[in-house]
C-alpha cells in the first residue's frame, strides 16, 4: 500500500516536470510565458521563442542515460520511472536524486565571455557552435554551448532579436551560454569530443595538453586563478581564461583579450 502511494506521488512529480518543460518548449500561454520568464531571470518575450527551439541533443540524451540509468534497465535509478520520461522532461540528472546538481533544461540562461589559449595561440571554437536551426545536427550540448550566431546584417536577423545576432567584432565563440542551473565546464568540452580537468585540457581529435615538463595548465575567473577547472560552474557575466603554456609565462595579454560581449546577450 505504501509503495503504491509512493509510486503515485513520484509519477505526479515527474508528470509535473514533463508538463513544465513541454510548456517551455511550446511557449505556453501568455500567463505561463510571463511566469517562465520570471523564473529564468528575464522579462524578455524572446526567451520563450528561443527555448521553443531547444531540446536535448544526442550527446545530452546519452549522458543523461549514463547519469540516470547506470544499470541500463530503462528506468531511472533514483526514482524508478522510465528514464525516457525523465529525459523528455528536460532532465540531465534526476532532480529527485538528492545528489543531482544540474537543473532542468531552461531553468536558467546566463552567459560568460571566455578564451582558450594553447602555447600563446587562441583555440577557436567556431566549428563547434550550436546551430539552433538544426538541432538534429548537433553533437554539442543544449545545456552549455557556444551559439552559431548570425551577423546582424544577414537576412536571418531580420526576424530575430538583435541580442541573437552577432555584431562585429564579436565572434561566434566569444560567449559561452548556459541553459540550466549547475552546469560544469567539463560538460562543454566533453560535448565537443574533449575534456577539461585540473591536469589536462583535451581538445577535439585528441590533442592533449597536460601540466608536465615545464608546461602548465591554468584556469582564471575574473582575473584570478581558480582551482576548480572543469568542475567550475560559471556565473552570469564571468570572464574565463583557460591557458596552457610555459610555466611562469605572462598571461596578462591573454586575460586582456577576453571580450565583454556577454552583457549584450
């Protein structure tokens, strides 16, 4: 009897998550849109239009199953519901698991300016930008990514908010987007085929840069060295630098190259 009641409560909670995420995707009614915007920390009407184009990518779905269905039985290890139901509600980690740290897709939308340097040369991330017009083509993550922005002078920008369109000299990879609460940096690098931790920076196609033999991997947030590396969850308008190079090298020029475009998104 107790187990049956618990199952009903769990099902109701999961259904509520599904309905909320579905409402965000569809834009909802005028009233629900207003409520959603307040939850996301913005009163911009364009937010719902942006969310309506978002869903979990193939990478996200695979990672969600690793997080929530470790025994591969098709059910969420934490709540016992079908894992596909949890995924369809926008969950990367089961939010009924007390140890989960990543929120539902759409629970937040913040930005950070950032740069990645290897031996004094900037690593450009434009090839790994998310194309919102073709979600099925993405190997990156909806939870944390760089957008494939359009130039404001392009025809595509005629029907879009100016905030969605890049303005020179802003480039596609200058701004990092986070579309949920609690998303760590390592998730971005994992989504493009790399990794990032306190020892090594791994970039796509497996070039690996590790602290050893006179070379050091350093991580800066707002001009200060930070030891969280890939576990760092950035805050809105952070300025982030990932730098690999000779130990003791001057990184001031790299820090100075970080843009200030996040505040315009």
